[in-house]
């Protein structure tokens, strides 16, 4: 690990209420974690994996120089944020912000089930965190897929994607737009039908994007969001993120039915 470990950990912890909360969720001794933050000690391989799984980062990313790591995770600094009216993109979305309805009840963590765009016929399980921040609704979506081909030099066997986006509740529909933050080479849009029940369980919708193959084929798939709660065990949730065969018993019949219906190539609607 590099000398940037402490500052990178501090940046990750800044997205939580306190360091004590992080230590409690990680089940790591506060004094020991403080030594990591101060650069006085390095995590054992076991603790490093727990920390990376919790924050959704890779060990090599945590070792990046602090400025590079800050750009990677999209750190939001109050002094660096542009105010509405000074940036054309913010001005473009300003009317939507004023017209959108509140969506506090939809904030929290979700498992997202979708027909995989890059491996048709399989179900991709992702983790979404939707939150409110200074009147805006932002979300993060984590994906993890096992590599289809073996790697050399001990590289990770998993390919990870991290999407950052914004959400609007307009005319009884939830609209979510995001981009892949690690590569910056793709965007996707999700439209969900809201729940009018007192308790949110599952939301149905569609998602458009592109496959990760060489042709980058545009595609559309049905999607299901399963509500997990406002507080979850992120480590356990992250370990479940992967591709599942359609007949995997961990995918229940209700999810399978919601992802089905009119199908083209394993649940995908591809556009040439």
C-alpha cells in the first residue's frame, strides 16, 4: 500500500456521519482504524479486503495518489461545486429540479436485478444507493462481474463498474440517469414505476444502455429494484454482486417473472 492510504481512507469516511460509524459497520477496533488513518499501520490482507468490500473500491485504487483517488471516486467538495446559473449543464436541469416531486421515501439501498446486456441469458445483480443531498437526489450503482477470460500477473478475477447519477420524480415516474465513473465511457437511463403501497418492496422498470462487448451494442432490458433498507451490511451485499444463471435458485420466481415477458435475446431488446 502507498503512503496515500490514510488520506484516501479519510476521504471515504467523509461520506459517513462519523469514523465511529464506519468502525462499527466494519467491526474493526477504532484505535486500530485510527492508526490506518494516520499512516502508522497498514491493514492485514483480511482487513484490507473487508475495507475495500465495504467502500466498494479495489486495493490498487486505495493505493493511488490522493489527488488521483479523489478524482476517481468523484469527491464532492463544497468549494469546488459549481452553483446553479454559472454552468450551462446545471442551468439545463434547473427546471427539472423545481418541477420534480420529493422522493425521500425511495431513499435507501436496493438490489437491482436486470437481464445482463453483455452476457445475454444471465441475470446481473447490482447494488444501488439512492440518497438525498442538499435538495438533490443522487445515487451510486455498483456492478461486479467475473472475467470471461483468465488474466495474467495475478490480476483481479472480477470486473467492477461504478455508476454515479441523479434521479428525478416526474409525473408518477422515477427517472435516473448515470455514467460509469471508473472509465467515463458510457451512460445509462432507468425509468421505474413507483410504489403506492405503504411499504416499498420491489419496483419495476426498464433500463437502456450499451453492452460491454467490442460492438458496444445499444440495448434495453427490464429491471427490478428490491428495497433493502436505509442501513445494510454493505460487505455482505457486495459479495452477492455477480452474474446469475436464469435458473439459479437464488433468483426467486417473482424476480424471474418480472424480468421476463416479451423477450428478445434473453430479455434484451437490442437496437442495431
